[in-house]
């Protein structure tokens, strides 16, 4: 399909890059704070990946400083203060990046996890608010004053030119790792057919090997247990109105597109509902049952059937905090199945679910706050930990 180069700049790639940064910062902290420390091979892979990621982040900000911000400054005088804030953020982020680079290099040599965790927390403190403000405030300005053709030219000159096929392939796979089908299509749509096939099938196996080593993922398994939480700027009662009604799940879930009550009209222990799910081309439904509902907490499980003999218990809890509302989601497999390797092959997104579930909670917050585009990725600083993350 032809691209209208004169249309307002489509800045979705900025959001996709930011999502990949958030995802792996979260993954790294989860791995480093796990009860069992990373073994030597994982420690080395994790340290080197963080070093690579810091180099990518430095180059990303340099491309903005040199290629993106100057024309925006010239065309949008009303954004001058915002651009100054962005440049100031970059200086703060640069110091935090240097700390992560230093501690990651040391971590590769010896297991000094505490120093690396502290450095990552310092980076998250300055980077995540910057990414969010850039998406919420600066990208609309970019779309207002810049065309798609101009945006693409900056991308080509500052982010693509001069890189080898191997470098571009690694960045491409990193961007689509765990991405939604729409975002995956956006990234792959930038690559012509033949190079796209080489990217997917030539470089794919090496990226997946790296992914398994770095995040301690195992082949043909799904994540058995995990939890994640966010703090959203929304009223507790508004959040709870969404959470306590499972039939609204299609408004915020990355996978469940809808649900209906089965012989019930509301949530109470024993009430059942059927969820409809979608991942890529796959469609399936699961019968679910409410286990417990109390003010601020909803717990349910998937009901074992002949077709789906497994069962997973899910819980969402909400609490009022100074900054708004804290939403926590957790899950654990309470009944396994010999079909798990089949599930793992058909649903690779279930290998490690923390990032996707975190974004779901952010969308609940967006809905509760009345934002017009709750499907957008709006992750702020998250608190998460997943166990038995497997691939």
C-alpha cells in the first residue's frame, strides 16, 4: 500500500522504541531481583545486552538532538520550553546511562547485582517520565509540523544509514519482541519483502537463542506465575468500576477481546463468564469462574475442560495511593497440562507476559481517567516481578 509522504508524521515508531526500552528494563530488574541469581551464562548475556541497550539509547537520543529537535524548534516556537525540557532530560539520562554501562561491565566480570539494580533504578527514575512526556506532549507537535516524508528522511539519515544488516536485524527483532500484532506489522512493513524474509528467518534463530539465555527462558514452556503493578492517575472508584466487571475486559486487554456472563448477571463467588481471546491469527474462548470478590480485589480462574484441561488463577487488586491508584495483577497456573508444549508453540506471547500485562493495567488507568485512546501504550514507571518466565 502506498504511503502518503505529505501526510502528518506517523510517530508510532517512537512509541514502539520506547516500549522496547521499558520492556527490557523491566525484564532486567526482574531477572536481577529473582530469588535465584542468574547463572554465569545468563549473567554474562544480561550484562552484554544492557551494554548494547545503553548504546542504542545513547544513539536514539543523539538522533533526536541532531535530527528531530532542531526542525521542530524552528517550526513550532510554542514548543520551545518543552524542547528545552527534553534536552535537559537527555543530559540527566546520559549520566544514568553511564552508570548502567559501568555497573553492567562490572557485573559481567563478577556477580555485583546490587550495584546494577541501583543503577537501573536510577535510570528508570529519569528515563521513564521523559519517555512518557515525549509521547504525550512532543509527538503531537511533531505530527502537527512535520510530514511522513520528513520523518522518514530523519529516520533513514540518523537511525538506519551506515548500519550493517546484522545490526538492523538485531534492532528489528528487539523492537518486535513481544509487540502487539499491529506494532509488529508497523515495524516489518518498513522492510521490503526479501529483506524482511531474511530478517525473520535468517536472523530470527540467533535472536531467540540470545533471548532465551538473557532472560532464562526455556523452550516450549509458558510462564507459570507472575505479577506486575502500576500507579495510574485515576480515581480508585473509577478504576474499580472497570476491574470488577469482567465483561469489560475487551476494553483494556491485549488478548481478551470480550466476555459474557454464563448464567449470571454480575460478579460473585461461583459466577461464570466466557472470555473470547485473540493472538495473531488464533482465536479461542475460555470458561472462567469468579473465585473471590471483595472491595478492591477480584480473583477468578479458568475452568478446566476436556479441550482445555489446564487452569490458571488470576487476581487484580486496587489500592488508593498518593499519586492516584495502584493496580496490581497476578496469575499462577494451578493445574498444568501435557499440552503445554503445544500452547507454547502456538502462543509465543505466553512465554513471558510481564510487559503485555503491565500495558493492560495502564489501559485500565487510561479508561478510568477518561482518556480518548486507552489502547495506546502509556506505561509509566512500573513495579513488576515475574517468576518462571519461560520461552
